[in-house]
């Protein structure tokens, strides 16, 4: 009996040991199969990572160029606005405007701003002098037109820069 019990114990141990070995062998085989199947995907993933890094570098370079262009355009816009402000101030300082096409008007010489009244007070009521209201309205329209022109020049420069 003891021999039969030992025999049964050995058979049970062999079955259990064989099952453990078979399970470990299966795990190893499964991992090897996964490696075989995953190898092409690893290469694709690495290629995608490399492409993403290159795209990120291109994006960074493009952003850098756009920021430089924006800074340059901001400087140009500031210069344009300063020029317009200076010209507007000269036009305001000139006083009332004069119609240069009116007959008998004593139009200012080419040394003064065209359409501006010379600094002498006795010409203020002469022929071709525009009313103060009309002069102010024309100055306002000129300022608005200048603002539109500055905005257009800025937008055009941006559009041309984007196309390059």
C-alpha cells in the first residue's frame, strides 16, 4: 500500500511538474511571438516619433520667423503712425484750409503745406478760405483715411508674408 501511495504521489507530482513546465514554456513562447509581431510596429512607432520631432522643429522655426516678421511689422506700423501723426499736427497747426482752385486766391507758396493757410491773420478771410467747420471735417476725414491706409498696409504686409 505504501508503494501504491508513493506511486500515486509520484504520478501526481509528475503531472503537476509537467503542467508547470508546460505553462512556463507557453509563457516563453507567447512572449517570443509577441516580440516577433511587435518588431515592425516598433520601427513604425520610432519613425512616427522621428517625424513628429522634425515637424516640431519646423513649427518652432516657422513660429520664430513669424514672430520676427510681426516685430518688424509692428515697428513699421509705429513708424507709419508717427508719420501720420506728424503730418496731421502740421495740418492742424496750419489753421483754416484754403481752396487752391479759387480764382483770385493768394495760394501759399510751395514752401508751405499745400492747402494750408499761411500764418498771417489778414489772409484768414480772403478768397478761397474754407470755413472752420469744413476745415475740421476735412482734417477728420483725412485722419480716418490715414488710419484705414495704415491698417491696409499692415494687413497687406501680413498677407504677403504668409504667402512666402
